C-alpha cells in the first residue's frame, strides 16, 4: 500500500521546522514581554464543550472522535436505519478535537476561576483541527498562537492587544494592516435594519464580502430570511468609497435611538483615538464589514491582513464577555487575539523574510577513519557540545567522498579531519566547505 498523508495535513522538514520555530520564538518572546503566561490544554475536549460556540458553520467543521469499542451498539435503531447523522452524532461521539484555543481556555477559566488572579493573562501555542476544505493557507491541522486576558472590561486591553499585534509583526518584518470593528456596531445595524433576530446570519454573510462580493452577500442574506427592505437599509455598508469619518457619521445618525450601536461606536473611537495618541494608528483600518463569523464575540473584533501577498487573514480575535457563562460562570469578561502560524510562514516564505541565520544546524561533521579515531573524535565532539556548538560524527568508516556528500547535502559548513596523524600531533584539521579553505590548528586552539 502506497503511503499518503491525510488531506489537509503536512510533514515538516528540518528547514521548515527551524523557520516555524523562529516565528514561534518571536511570538513567545512578545507574549511574555507583554505579561502573558503560558498555558496548554488537551488536544481533545468533550464534544459538549465545543458545540454551540462557533455558530452553525463552525459546528459542522468540528472533528468528532468515535467512542471506543462497539460505538454502534448503543445507537437508536430508528436513527441508524434513517441515517440521521445529526441525532447519531451524540450517540456515537462524546469527544472532539479542539477547533480553536479560545473555548478550551474559557473552559479552563470556568473550572479554575476560584484559584486564578484576575485579570488573568495567558498565551497558548498549540495545534487545532478543522474539517475545512483545504486550500492555499488553509489546512485541517494547523497551529494557533493565542494571547487572551480575562477578568477586565477595560478598553485599554484592546489597545494593548493592538500593540502586541503590531510589535510582533514588526519583529517578523511582515507588513500588515490591522482591521478593526465592533460587534456592538453590527448588533446596532441589525436592530436598525429591523432584523435583531437575524444577527448571526447577518454577520456570517457580511463576513464573506471579500470572498463573494456584494451580490453574493445580498443573495445569502435573502436566502437566510432577511428581507430586501432590510438589506436596502444597510446598503451603505457596501460602499467602499466612504471614508472612516463618513461611515462613523452615518452610524451615529442611524444609532440615535439604538443604545448598543452607540456604545459600539464609542468603544471603537476610544481604541482608535488611543492608538493614534501613541503613534500606531497608521496600521489600523476601521472595517465596517468585518464581522468574524464566531458567535461568541461581543465587542471589538480584529483581523490582520498581510500586505504585498495574496493571502487570507494572518491573525484575528476580539472581545467575548459572555463565553464562560455557558460553563456556569458569569461575569468573567475576556478578550483575545490569535496569530495564524501557518499563514504567517507562507507570507514570510513568499516575501523572503526569514533571516539567513534562522537555520542553526550542525556546524562540524567529523570524518570517520575507523574505530580508534572515531572514539577520539567523539571525545572532542562532547567538548564542543558542552560549549553549545553542534557537531556530529559520520557513523560509518566510508569513503571520504561519501562523507563530503553527506555534509554538503545536510548543509554542514565544516568537515573535520581527526585521523591518526592529527591525534598523534595534538592537532585538528577542518575544511570550510563553502569557502574551500582548509587549516590545521592545535586541538586546544580549536576548542577555544
């Protein structure tokens, strides 16, 4: 049987792992610089923990895990015969792979809120799984790098997370624009259009504007039960020529009698103004159509888009003040952001942004001349490793040409010759394979 990968997954070579680690280390450094503490949660959760948190579309993308043993034995016969997958799911699956890191984090907070010091700031770098259709920049298994803070309603948290985003992408040298909106504004728009009960379908459709265009969004809204009259009332949303000030003026006028909408505009203006006062507003974009389809957002919403490359968002997040309530714990407001490691990698690769020194591989390969010489070489290699210098011994007493080829293919810059004569003289010979230079020096000098 020919081996193959599961669709939407990948293997990573040493070069790719080193580059991914460069991104992770950069993000981790900034997470901790901003006062966030590390946390890890299990790869799978109870299915009940995950369902109902991501909206109808998100729930369909959750990877369910079949129950152990004869999972079919306890199913309802009628459901089984009718192939009613919706009813069968709860009978054959109690666990699921995590869809994101936010809901597991909310579950953790709900379980441990009595022991946590609020506001509680945590970062998490772990893989997640989604049964999505694979395409460029979209995989079924991928890493998320999240930073969240719970226990505070202060809008300064939004400002800090904007700073964290921009600092991190600046360190990675990735040019980005940070799009921002507020879920309260979207709730106000739904109320203004007379469709408060259709808020979720309204925002899910609106979030697809960049992908399917105005006609596609209007068609989806109409199919989901939103009237043509309601759609016409929010037609200004699709006018890309309106400037930020003009959009805000329209919103203030429309929200004259809609409190939640007015509050959304006030919150947004606070964040934008503070970012302007600390000099980072140039990378901030108010995007009235930004909705982010997840049901749990209640306030600010963010989306980061890389410039100079065709790619979806490389980060996103927002405020979720009610998420722990579904786990029985009220009054724990939260806000968080996520970095898309895999998409960031693709952007940096396409724009050639990885530093040349990001590959910290083996520096010295010791040629193998036989058992006696290999033993002496191993002693020298141990001393190099004590100094934090990566070195290895070619395992077989093979022809030098083969050992040369191994070093070149692995990208090892120096080949070391420590044969019988060098050992007797107390010297060591090494050749730089990139420059072609070869020199012999005393062993003590080499080690120093």
